[in-house]
C-alpha cells in the first residue's frame, strides 16, 4: 500500500526527491487535465502530448452551441416583431382578420416547416409561459387599469368572474362526465374528478385573447371593462379549482372536510394574492420617494417589485395575476408623483413593448405547439366540449345578467349580453394548464390537450373574426376617444361629493361613502408617507392640471410646435428636481365658542333675510312690465298707420285697370240701367274713420275701423248712399280695454278682403261670375 505521505509530486521528474518539513504533507497529484501555472508547456500540444486540431485561421471559428439559446430566443423575438410589423403594414388584412389569428397561422407554418426539415419544433412549456411571458401582459393591464370604471362595476365583474366561472366549470364538468359514461369504451375510464378538472381548465376566459381582440374592435368602455375584468379576476377561481381537483385526484377518498377546506382556499388564494400585491406596491411607492437623486433606476424598481410580487404569490400557490394587478394599482399614483416624467415615459413604453412582444410570442408558440404536440382525437369528446362550452357561457351570462340588472342603475341591454357571451375567448392559459397535467394521474392528457386546442382555435378564429362585423351590425356603441379636461374633472369631483352628501343625509352607507372615507385616509396619512416633498399636499385638481400641462407640451413638441413653448421650466419638472420649501402657514386667530356661535347666528339671520328679499332669476316667472304693453301698442299703431299710408298712396297714384269710382258707377247705372246691373251688395262703400285728436296726421288713421257700409248684415241708409265716402269720428275706447288685441268689426273676413282690394285691385271680373264691383281680392 502506498504511503499517505509521498515525497515526490507528479509535477517533479522521477528520480528527484524534495524533503518536506516536519508536520507538512505533499500536495495530491495533479489531475491529467490540470496544468501547473509555472510549468512550460509545448507550443502546439497538451501536457500529455495529444495534438490539437489545427484551424485554418487561428482566431475565427464556429461555435453554435455556445450561443444557441440566446441566439434562438433572439430569432423568435425578431420573427414576432416582423410578423407584427407586416400585419400593420397591410391594412386590408388587419381590417378582416384579427392579429391573434394571423400569428397562430404563422406559428402553424413555422412549426410545420421545422418538422418538415426533420427537427423537433419547440413546445410552449408551462414554466416559460407562466414565469416569463404572462407577467408582462398582466402588469401592463394592471398598471394602466382604468380604475374608476373598474371600481364602479366591481360587483358585476366579481359576479361574472366568480359565480360565472364556477357555473361553467361544474356545468361543463358534469355534462362531460355524462358524455364519458355514455360515449363508449374509449371514454368510460375518465372519472368525475378528471372531468371537473378539465372543466375548470377550459371554463376560464383568457385575458390575453380578450385584450388581443377587444382592443382592435374598439368596443365601448363598459363592455371592455366587464369582459376584461372578468378575465383578470377569474384567475383566482381557476387556480383554486385546478390545484383542488389535482390534489383530489391523488386521494383515495374525498371527505366533506376536504370540500370545505377547498372552498375556504378560494378566499385564501384570492385575498392572499391581493395582500401580497398591496405589500409590494406600498414598498415600491416608498422606495420611489428617495430616488430624486438617481432618476435612472426609477423604472427598474417598478418592474422588479411587480415581478417579485408575482413570484412571491406563485411561491405559495396564490393568485399571481391578482398580485400583479394589486401591485400595479397601488403603486401607480404614488410612484408617478415621485418619479420624473422621463421615467414615467420609460415605464409606459417599456411595458407596452414587453407585453406586445409576449402576446405575439404566445400566439406564435400556440401554433408551433399544435404541430409539435401529441394529439388524441375523439370526435365525441371534442365536439361535446365545444358545444357545451358555448351553451354554458350563454346560459351563465343570461341568468347572471337577469340577476345583476335588478341592482344596476345602467342596465345591461340584450346587445351587451350578447357581446359579453360572445367575447368569452379561451387562450394560452388553458393550454398551459392542460400541459401541466401529469400522465401518472391523468392518462387522458393528450385528449384533453386536443380538445383545449380545438376550443381555443374556434373562439379565436370564429368568434374573434366575426365579432367585429357583429358589433357593426348590431350598432353596439363603440369607444369614443376624448381628452379629459379640467371642466370634466371638476364636475366629476363635484358629483362625487354631492352623492356622498346625499348618502350621508339618507343614512345609506354606499360605495360613495366608503370611497370618500378611503380618500380622506389616503390624503391624511398615506400620501404623507409615500410621496416626497410638497406633492403630498397638492390638491387632486392641481395634480391633474400639471399632468395635462405636461401631456400637451409633449404633444406640441412631437407635432413640431416647439417654438410656441415658453422658455420657463415646467412646474412639475422643478418640483421633481428641486423640491421647494413649504411656506409657513398663516396662523389664524382662535375664536371662542360664544364668539363663533354669535357669528353663525348673524350669518344665519342675514342670509335668511337675503333669500327672502332677493328673488332668483327665472325666465318662466318674470314679472310683466306695466309700460311694456302700452309701448307695444303704440309701436303697432305706428306700423299699421305707415302700412295704410303706403296702401292709400298706391291706390290714389296707380289707377286700376277697369275699376270706376262710386260716383261714376252711379252715373252709369242711371244712364243705362239695363246694360249695367249691379248686385245688391255692390252699393257698399268704405268708411274711413279719422281720429279727431290729429286729423292731419297720417298716424291717426285707424285701419281697424275701416269697414264697408252695410257690413254685419245692416242695410245702408239713403243718406249714406248719397254721401259716398263717410268720415266718422273714432269712439274713444273704454278704460281697461285693449284697442290692439281686442277683436272688433275690423277683424271680419269682409274687412280683410277690403284690405287686399286696396293693395291690389286686380282686373275687373265678368258680371256672370257673381262678383261685386269692388273685388274681394285674391
């Protein structure tokens, strides 16, 4: 046996020995591949004498295995970006086919090409999907979530997300179990738990597919937030049901206690995910308070804390999607108040870019995985799954909407219900959950994946391609791109305060009351801790105005109108760079209780008298002016007098064609009564009444008292027949009567015909037509 202490080493030549000091041992012999740093090596060989392959060029070579993984990842991302670019370059295609459909087709083609050349196409693994591709999409949706419509419709969204998903899962699972029992020998071995697990996987609406389709059709904000909010919040139900049935499948017997604990786990998963997201959101907001000197790393905190919230939730099997949404919603108002505008722009565009690339890769890999995966096609199972999915969705929406409309002020119309039911798209989340199934407990995994891919392709291709023409056909209200204004913000806050006050007066603590309580708590405590500088005390309207001012300035710069921008630095930038010192608050004199009560009594008494003394303006209850009526009467008299003067001048200066004066008419009758026989009422002569107050003035001529003799059925007297035109004195009107608006004899139809006669006599009618000598007018 060799001695443990050797006096020679492998590096020394044989035959030489080196004495060692007492208490020290020699180093172990060097491995064949190890090279002593001080030993001189051969120029073109190894220490053992094996010659190395000589390259044509000493430096240049090919080593694909060294860069294979990042190179292929870059190629896939480049392919996704080129496909997205080509999709938007060709508008004729984008107006007909949704982007998600084209990307799946591209994935199918690429997967078939890879398989055709003898290589194995890559499959969308669940770990890659859930850990790297899904978080950017959910963070983008949660960070830029329209908070006001989301909170106003939170009850409706929760009912659709929780009750609707549970209904779809159990309804579909139960019916598929019945189909498996009746479907023949190939399906009899599939038990109830496996079918319920399959129902929980396929029942959830996918947020990626909903975003991809609904953003292209520009549906109105209410329908978009209902369907998209449902797809976000049903993740907790899907996670609970999936893990619950997966655990139950390994149990020999499921007890009632297991079912109760599974029901309670829903609250743990959902509320636990929200709590994790809130904690990380508060930490991110607090960290951003101290980044005023290092603006470069501000966006990195947002991304890291959000991703840590997702990973922490997934660590404990909580809902990672709800954790991401909660983190984005909580941190955004405080982070945006602390970070600079450049950092805000970086966060916005990086999230949009990241989520867009992830969404494109997901749909491409869906197509590639369809070609690469193992499939087992069963007509009965696949067709039943597709049919029952549609039936369960329609029934769930109709029943839940009937219940929801009993409590909603703005009801969901039948058109809205149709779009909600038709927009329940499935996507990559269902595929990834199905891919995670273990062959050990679920031998029918390939058949489940085939049915899931069929449902995904049907919803994305058929429903996704037809929803746009259906929206146009049903004339569903679309989203209107409007810019928010200060006026709108003021009225919105005014209505919020008004509704809160009404709820307080009625004693009804609704959501406006609790919203106001939360805003007060946020303003009094939270903002002071999470927002740095004077921005913590800045009113909401001022902050909104600063945001609008900065946005308009950026739009002006982008449009080329930089010369119009003043040279002064924006207030927001100054506050972000150099926080100003807070001005000293003015000390108000303290008032005693008696003095304050006395002031209130004086104000109350004076304000009450003011309200009694002054009347508010109302155009429906205006007091009539006593002089206005007389003034209007005088104006009417003058106007009518001018009209009469003009008519009389026309009558006297412009002779009529075949109309004789009354004297000539009587002379002709006396000379030849047989040739010219007038009618009985042809002797009626006009009477012009002159006001004795001013006979010379033309204004005194009253048109209303001008009437023909014999009017009203009274026969003319012989004296009047001899006199021709008679001048009568106008009788004074009795006090209290209106000589303008009171109807008199001048309002008769014969008088109106007389007026038309004086203005336009017209040609003489023939005697046999039965008309008088003085024409009645047109």
